[in-house]
């Protein structure tokens, strides 16, 4: 049985909504990777690995880690446990100091 125009329009609208949902988190993650590149002096691939590492070790979704870095990082309010994991991960990939941390203290 052929699909009606209304059915097809409904399917396309649902697909557009799913794509919009998928794109928004990618933008946040891409921006957080950019911060890792700028602050941590790492490559974009290493920045991605840092975010994955922190997400896995903090047991927080990668998108949420990215949001923490973007929103709370600007204010120096990254939670201490996440900041420590972020510093540890960045230390493995390149020299850095995370905003809001004590430059005189070792990472971790």
C-alpha cells in the first residue's frame, strides 16, 4: 500500500527532530574539544580522548562533561572530582593547567 503524503511528511518531521537532537550535543562536545586543544595544547583527537577518559572515569555522560567544561569552566566552578580527572587526563596527553585550579599544586 503506497504511503500517503501526510504519512511521509510526519516521518520527515520526526527525522528532522531526531537530527536536531543529535546535532546540539555534538556542538557542545566540539566546543569542549576546542577548549581542550586551546588550554591543554593537545590535538583535537587527543582532546576527544581526554573528554572520553574523564567521562568514563567520572561515570558521567560525555555530553555532560562537555557542558560542565563549557558552562562551569568559564566561572571556575568545575566540581573538584571532575577537575582532578580532567587534569589527570590532560597530563597524559599534554602539559596544561585547568582553569580554577591551583597552579602550584600537582594535578590530581
